[in-house]
C-alpha cells in the first residue's frame, strides 16, 4: 500500500525550531518529487515547498523562504522539513504529498496524488 | 504571483449538479487539478490534467478548463460529496516556480 506518514509536530514557542519527517512506503520514493503543504486552522491549503527526486532542485513559498529547509534521504525513504524562526502564523497541519509530473499541449505540470494524514504544528507562547 | 479564485460556498440538492469554478488569468493555458477534502481528513485528488479522473473516482466527477475559468462538475450529487474542494496549478511563469492552490469552495448538500 502506498503510504506517507508525517511526524514531528508539536507545540513550540515563537522563534523556536521544529523538524518534521515524512516516511514513505509502498512505492519507489527516489523516483518521485515531493512537497510539503500546510493548512492553518479553518483556512485553505497553502503550498510550502517542493523537492525534486534527487534533491537537486528545491523551491519554497515566499512565506517560508529563508526560514524553512526541505530535504530528503532516499536511502531512508524519508522527507524532512526543518522549520526555524517559527511564527504564530506557521501554526497549521503540515502534509507531505507525492508529486506526479506530466506534460501535455500546455507544457509540463505537477499534481499531488498521495497525501499523508498530516502532523500539527502549534506556535504559541 | 498567480492567484486562483473560487466561490466560498456552493449549495446543491441531492441528485442535482454542482459546478465549482476556479478563476485565474488565462487559466486555460495551464493544467488544472482538483482536490476534495472532508473535515479532519487529508485532501484527495479527484481530477488531474483538467479532466482526467484518478482510479477510484466516480464518473460523476468531471472537469473542464477554458479561458479564465476552470470548472469542477459533480453530477447526481450525493451526501458523501459534501466537502471542501480546491483547484491547483503549477505556476512556472517566473524563475520561481510554485504550486498554487485556489481559495477553496465548501460544497453543502441540502
């Protein structure tokens, strides 16, 4: 069964750090790009970061650039998100999601076909 | 940055058709994907590449995309379709590519 399981969430004070993990199973992890997506309480989905299958290409949302670092260990089938200088507005459920690449008449595209259940991060004093 | 706008809510009676729009500048030139999210659950992909359905998604779900509007259509709506729905595109128009999600639409089955 294809599965993604996040861990590492919790309560942290503003300015603190947290490292999220996402364990992948049931598929060849090293062949897929991956994302982190978050959802603040009562709000919509917000893309956070993308990493290519090899880890050589990385993108961040402007809201987290310079504070968050995405990485992966293909030998351990794991995705990570190091979060530093946390703010109250980073409070959210964080999902890892598998990316699927496609190309067509409109150029290339990505969509997320497998999601984990999420891990909750609360930034509060 | 690229913005996707959805109506906050759509209400529909059981057995009727729900249409959820996703507006964006020349969105017809991009591939649009749709996700369903029920309360307390992770999102689930229901439409990709404008109109393709993943395995296991009922044929009642369909998509279209043209001009400045993409549309998710749910035919013969059932109570179990009540959820939040999000559109998504990959915006590669700048040197800072990113995924963009729509604002989300809550579908209520009357």
